[in-house]
C-alpha cells in the first residue's frame, strides 16, 4: 500500500481484518481501519493514534514515515479508545512529545491513561505552526463525543475529521479513494464512494445517527473552509469524492432518505414473519425498493442502516406478554434513540387472545413524529392473506 498522501502527509494507520464485532455491537464483514496521519514540516505532528492491539505495526509505520525525525506533537481529535489507546506507547517512544487537544479531552486523557503533563490546550480557531504550514483547530462537540474536534491543514486544504465522514470497511490496495477498494475484492468498475456508501450509511446510523443536529452545526461551521481532502479515522482518504461525501453526510444528518421500505420483523412462530414476507412480495410486484430484516436472527446494525436509507419503516411484532415482542421493541427504541424523523410508518403483527403490539408501536411512532400509513395490521392467530391485506398497504406506499 502506498502510504504517502502528499509531500507533507503520510498515512500511518492500520487495517483490522481480525475483529468481527465493533464496539461489542456492530458486525465487521469487511473489517475496519484505524487511521492516523503524520504531517512533516520543520516540526512533525502525529494526528490521532490507533487501536491497542496494533501497537507494533503502528509504531513501525510511524518510524518509517518519520524518516528519523523527532515527533513534536500528538494531535488528539477524539478520545475514543480505538483512536487514543496507544497514547502511552507514543509517549514512551517520544518522551518529549507535546499532546495537543481541547479542554474537554484533558480529564479523559488522565482518566484513561494517567497522562497529565506536557499537554497544550487549544481553543476554537487557534492555530499551531509547524514551520511553513499550520494546523487550525475547530471544535465539533457531540460528533459524536463531547471532546471531539477537527484539525485543518491550511496549506493542503486537508481536514483531519475524526470519526466524521468515516465508514466501516478495511482499505486495501491504497488509502486514498483513487485506489482504495473495500477489502480489495469488490467490482473494480465501481468508484470508491459507491463501494463504501452502504458501509458509511451503516457506520453513521449505528454510531453517529443520534447526533444529526450537532453534525449539521459542524457542517455549517466548516462550510467556509476550502476542503480538498478529508482524512477520517475510518475508511478511505477522500480526495476525488469530497463533495459526494460531504453532501451525503449532510443528507444523513437531516434524516433525508430515498423512496423505499425497511421491513424489520420479529416472529415467535412464523406468522408475523409470513406477513413481513407477504409485504415484501407485494412491494416487489410494484417495483418498490425494500429490505427485509429478521430481528431475531440478524444483527440490528443492518436494519438501522436501511431505516436511514429508506423513507418508510415497517415493523412487525407479535404481541408478547401484552406488549411488543422484545427484539422488535429494541429496534423501535433504537430508532427513537437515534432521533430518526421524516419517516412513514407501518406496524403489523399477530396475537392470540389480546392484540397490543401494533397499538404500542403506533404510539411510539407517533411520539417520534412518524406519519402512519394506516392504523396497522393486527391479526389473530395464524397468518392468511384475508387477515393481512398487504396489497392495499403496498398500493399506498407505491402511490397507487
């Protein structure tokens, strides 16, 4: 992999093809990267670190890129451990290094790593000279932790954006979007942004999704900068697709979506599942895009992704203990916690002696501001077409 991004900037991060679950929650079918960057001038700055398991590879990458130079500064944009857990090792190998961060990160550095000395605190808009170039710092709180900031290298119009604009997926072949491939095996005819778009959506919806308002504030703050390169902490370095990536992040953080249906269901004995599959078939017959997610067997990560992707959400749940079946409730709760809005909504599900799940799902949806397609479909005992008129619902969704 070519690690040189420009004459000043080198990539010193690592690919993780081993971890299967991110944050103990989210699947990594394509792996993930922990991106870190070295900026060389009269002085040298290291921007963020990497996950602790990769200390040997990471330190070797730094030594190679530094070419014998002293590392003067460690810029800490974000304190989440996948980007900060090698701070102590960096301090051991470069004992004179100055940590540069904002005030909110200082107690986190002490709490995680016991480091309290040689820390330079920077404020909004403050700059740090490296010689012929300078770094400028902008606070981006709650994108997606309170101490988050971003760093801008003026001379190269490069934004070191922390987790913003990041994506799941390891990067093979090269780090920039001119030659990066999603694990190196997908269709080479696809451009890099198209390849990573679903994994970016999943990353955003799973991790950042709640913080649309603060993402919007950050985008507004950064809109005056000439950004020609984005160096995120996960995924490719964006050069050819900067406008695409920023535009898509803007869309995601506004909760805008394309026409389609995210069908997510949980079923005890197969009747609610049969209703979900009937809805999928009716939508397919009308040419409506949809996805189908079994919340009992599939990690909810993918259903969250498609709830951000599509403008309609359909949730199926049987009544369980006069309530919503737990897997369906958990998904609905997660949507509400992510502050998802501007969606159409359908609830459906079976019951045996007293139906409650559809009513309760509708109540949650209305509190969230979702538009109910109908009062929902609650049917007793076994599934049948007569009990579940999914054709009429599909007609409404398709605009017929």
